[in-house]
């Protein structure tokens, strides 16, 4: 069985770790300046954004641990590696984010009832603009890393900060509306909007992480390439069945039964399998493959393939 290039995996792991460290650094700065500015201005929307940054810091710290753990090679106890640590991290993050959003909604409702006058508006606007700039730099780097690694943890973290950018824009509008129009209700309303958007984001992270943890099949992303590769490798390949695949971190695992002529020798079928693996991994470097060959024959009358294998469900 061919393994993905160790050099590729090592490079991807280093990229993920760098992105996680950068995320921790940025989130700590954002929390510090937002919490100070929130109390300075009296804006619950800024305090809501600060709380979100605090949870971003916590989530990024969990991510850092998960990514380092996921980068560990397979061992005797974890034969498929440690990639699911990232999905577990995303799962935990989604719950944390959901709880923080619930708290924001509660605080916003209380502010609706009590009301509050905002002060030091311009200082607040400046801080939020700085926050947007820092967050944009971070998400740009995370986008670059995610394209390389397909890491769930990085994707989840990136989603947090994209939400932050939108939330920061809302906060700026809120501060200016309170300053120039005296709309005190806009501040808690903006906090509620931010909270609802955070809940939506957490639901997406939860679903994706849950799918990975439950080994949701991802074969559809490979079917077209698999058919094209088998056609390219050898006209003797009659088809395939029992295709199934799953994801774990930055690595996908796929296995299937390849249908080959019943009179093909062991060496010939081995060579066909090896070439198929090589061609597939050229297209998908982070794909680990297990291919089993089944003897079959083509019925020249009806064009159907007869498989000499026990009857069982076939996931084509």
C-alpha cells in the first residue's frame, strides 16, 4: 500500500501549527483591546465582541493542541493516525461558541430593558478598525493554509474570525448610530445580531466535525477521478465495487474492490493496483488507499460483469 508523502504531511503539519500560533497571538491582542474599549465606551456590542475574542483565544489554544496531536504519526494504538483530534477540537469549539452566543443574547436583552448611554465613541471606532485589520491578516493566512492542508481545525478557526470581521463592522455602525442619532437600542440589537450569526457558525462547525467523527462517507468526491484513472491505467479493469471512504484531519482513507479478469495473474493484478494507486495519489496526495482485487468476467452477450465474490451490499 502506498502512503502519502511524509514530506508533504510534515510541511502541512508545520503550516497548521504556524496558523494556530498566529491565531492565538491575534486573539489575545483582540481580546485585550476590546475588553478595555468596551468598558471605556460602555458598549455592550464591543463587550460582546470582546467575549467572542476570549472564546476565540480559548478555541485557538484548543486548536493548537489538537493540530499538534493530529500531526503525530500512526502508532501501535492508533493505526490510522491521530487526525480525528482536529474534528474533536472543532466539535468542542462549536459547543463553546454556542454557549457564548447564548450569554450574549441574555446580556443584550438585559441592556434593552435598562438602556445605556455610550461614551468615547471615536476611541471605540478606532479600536474596531484595528481589530478588522488584524483579523483580515489572520484570515488571509488561514485561507492560504487551509487550501494546502484542508484542516477542519483551521477551517473552524477561520470561520470564527470571518464572523469577527462582520461583527466588528456591525459594532462600528452601532457606535456611529448611537453617536449621531441617539439610538440607544441599536447597541444591544447589534449584539443580538452578532450572537445569532455566531450560533449559525457554530452549527456549521458542529455538523462538519460530527460528520468526520462519525466517519461520514465522502466517496462522491473521488468517483469521477477513480473511473478516469482506472480507464487510463488498464482496459482490463472491468469495474469496482464496495467503495467507501472517510476523512480524518488532513488525510482521507479510501478502499474498494477492483474487478479484474479471472485469468489475470497475481503479479499482473498487483501491478494494475499499484499503478492505480500512484495515479490517484498524484491527483490527491493526502489519500491513503486499500484496493482489493476480485476475479470477474465480462458477459459478451449482455455486457454485464460477473463477479466471483460472495453476495453482499455494494457501495458503488
